[in-house]
C-alpha cells in the first residue's frame, strides 16, 4: 500500500511539473504581424480573453476598423481606441490597400528582416497590395507576379511616383577639335553660352540638327557646332613656346632663314608691315613665326611699332566695255544696292576687282560695282549696218528662232531653217548675234549653232550636252538655287574664305547661266542672311521647283579633296545628281568623289527633285586657293548648268 501511494505521488508531481512547462491550452496567442480588420457583424462583443465565457469589455459596430495584433483559437487580439481585447476572428474581414514602390528598385523578402531571402526585385512604380505590418515591414502581394512577401515600409506609398523619362540614346562619343568650344542653350549661334569645352574633351552626342549637335560632358549639357567635333581624339599638341612679343617687319621684303645665319637657306619672305611672333633671340637674330612661316630673321628689320600703311594703288584687271544699252553702277556688289550712276553701251571701264558675278569698276570719274554679265573685253559693234563680209560664218543645227535680243523673253523676228549659214557679228551671255543673207539681224541661242565647216559645237566638252530641239530644255523651268549657310552661320571656314560667301557666289554664277537659257531662277537667299533649313525647303515647295540645288563647300579634319553630289531618293533625283556630278568633274577637273545618298534636311524633307553639291574642300589649303577664284566659280556654274540641261533633255 505504501509503495502504491508513493507511485501515485510521483505521477502527480510529474504532471504538475509538465503542466508548468507545457500549458494544456492547445492554441496560444501568436506574436504575428499586425493588420487592419473591418467588423462584418452588426454588433461585435469585445472580450477580455479569447472565449465567449470571458467578460465583455467593449462593443464594435459594423464596418468599424481595428488593428489586429495576434491570433488564438479562432479569436483575434485587437486594439480599439486605447484598449485591447479579443473578438471572434470570423467577424473580421482583412482590410488591404493599394500601394506603389517609390524606390528605384526594392527587394521582396520571405521574412520581415533584411536577412530574409530575396524573392523578387520590384521596379519603381510597381503596384502592390498591402496586407499587414510587422514593425517597419509591410506584408504585400505583387499582383503582376502573384508573389507574397515582405518589404520595407519606407519604400511603399499610396501615390504612384512620376514616370522618369528614359535616358536619351547616345549617338556616340566625340572629341572637341577647337581650342575652346562654346556650349549653347539651343542649336543657334546667337543662343546663350552655358559653358565652354577645351580641345580633346570627350562628349556624348544625343541629337543632331543641321550642323549642330546636342551634347553632354563634364556636367555641361547643350548644343555645339558639329564642325568642331570628331570621332577621333585629337593628338596632343606640344605646348606652344612663350612669345617674347609681337613685332612688325620694317623692310620692304625680309628673308626668313632656317638658322640664325646670313648664309642659311631661305624658307620664305615677309612683306613690310607683317606681324610676327618672336620666340627667341640669338645675337642679332630673332626666331619668329608668321603666316605659317617659321625661321630666323635679322632683328634690325623688326620693330615693336607697326609701320604706317601706305595705300596701294589698286591693280587693274584690264579694260572692259559695257554691252548693255544702259548699265547701273551700284554702291556694293548687290542688285539691291543703291545706284550711283549709269553707263552707256560701249563705255570703256577699268576693272579692279571681281566678287562672284560682280565687277568693281572705274570709268568717267565714276566708281562702283556692275554686273559682270554686261561687260566684255571686246568692244561691241556700234553701227547696226556694219559690214559683216569678213565676219565668221556659223551654221544652224536646228530650225531656230531669231530674236530681237539675247534671251527667250525677246520677241521672235523670223524662223531660220536648219543648215542656214549666218554671219556672226556679236555674242552675249551664251547668245550669238547673227545676220542672214537678206540682212536681217537677230539673236540665236549659242547651243543651236556650230562653226561653218565644223561637225561639232563651237565649245565641245568631253561630256557633250544633248542639243535641244527648238528652244532650250531649261526654258520655263523653275530652278531653286540654295546658297547654304549665311548670316551668323558661316559654314566651313578656311584660311582664305568662308563657305557662306563662296556658296552665294557660285549660286549667282549658275543663276545667270540658267536665266539666260530661259529658266526661272528662285534664290533661297540673295544676300548674307541666315535661313533655317525648314525655310529653304518651304521656298522650294512654294515655288514648285522643277529642280532644287543646294550649294556648299566641304571641310574635313584630314587632307581631303574633290566634289560630291548628294541625293536623298535615288528614284526621284538620282539621275539629276549623276548628271550634275559628271559635268562638274568635267568642267572643274577636281577629283570625282561621286554622286551618292546623303541624309540632309534640305533634300530629305523636300518633295521636289533636289540635290546638294559640295564643290570642293576649303579645309585643304591647295584646293581652297582654286575654288575661291572667279574662274573656278564659273566652271562649277557651267557644270551645274550642263547637268541640268542633260537632265531635262532626258525627260
């Protein structure tokens, strides 16, 4: 009996100890995350403990929202007001809300800690459903991936963050080739400067408009001239030696020698008044640099004072004669400049300078500018009845109109048949004045005649232009000539010339030939003004151009030479480009770089047949001297003219 009692006592002690360690209640409140719950019963009792037998400590109305902090045996522990209590979990509906990720990227983790396993990386603006909270962590569901996990509450907001514009795509890395390059607010030479870049600075190019590039470099954003950017990094230039000052040549002509010796070889000469930089002194010799000439000169022929300039008498280019009945003399080389006087036909003038299609002249104490088209080195015939017995004979190649003047605007006098032999008594602007056997005098287009006894035209070329039947194929055609750049936009700049000036001169030369052939010429600009690329295209459209030609001169960072002609659509203007390119090469003799595709605004956006010509490289010192001459301008104009003749003859 005593043994049995002892066993019962031991079992009882064991049960007491076990109950202290493991309470008998099967469901214990969990330390879970908090969330919002909404009451779905009309009235819900809040009790002091989880169970219907515990005392009621409060009541909740339907739709009232409370914070749930734990669960136990189907009951939810809640906070309502400043009190806590227990309600039946079945009478609460979980309240969720929509949120948005406001970080650039946010990890979704398996547990509410930064050590939790990463389930997914969420991007800024991702929509999530927030279910509950644990400290500074939110429990969410991602609708797009149907994953549930935890994120830091700091990076979830109720407002969707604004969409960040995608970074623009770079067109590549370029390098500054100018010593100092201005960065401007907009693509304009007059726009405000927002910074400067040194030579060799690497920049990212994001957009190009005309000859401007939108760049970013060294926290500077803006626009720069594309002419001063290159895909090749410029070579590092050795530091320029320090100058001892600027001096001026006092001798009429001063030899520059290789070394500081009077017997050393001469590498060049300098004229009186030339400014030189002195870098070193050795005895009575100075080491100098001027006009791309480096060497040594005697110091006795240099002075820090610039010698007085003596006005040189301008050198005459020769005597010419007025061919027009009355010729206006203007203040400057422009058809809109003021008239300072007039000259009669046959007046002898002295020409001192030529600029494009204009000549600077002096005659009868009158000085100014006249159109070169109305001057000739040959004195015109003054008597209408002058003898033509010794005049050269020409033969008509086609049935041709004899007109009262040198142009299609003059009325027709008679029609002469093909093969008629006529006496040539004058010539002007591509037209020939002739006299027939009956003594009738008139004008005929030069391309309709050939010298008597000759089977070819008076001016044969390696690439003959088809002879038109009847009037010139250019008659009545609308040709829009577009001298590129202008105003503040100089285009390429050489040592001697600015591109905008050469473009205008070339366009005037071509325009004169085209007008004399009966074409209607429209210039996008006839003076030094700036036009946008869009304005140039609009002029072409409004004029309903039969052909559009944009004039340019080229430049490159290396040594380049030759002529290019560009088209945008081969189907529309490929043939026009080929004719013009071939004739330009024949007339000028420059290197043939070909007719090819070019993505240029003035031809890309132009719905009229158009080409862009690059008439040579002014970045090449040798070629620049050639293309800047009046003779070359005339040859280039003739090439374009012949190309247009061939093009319209083929239609």
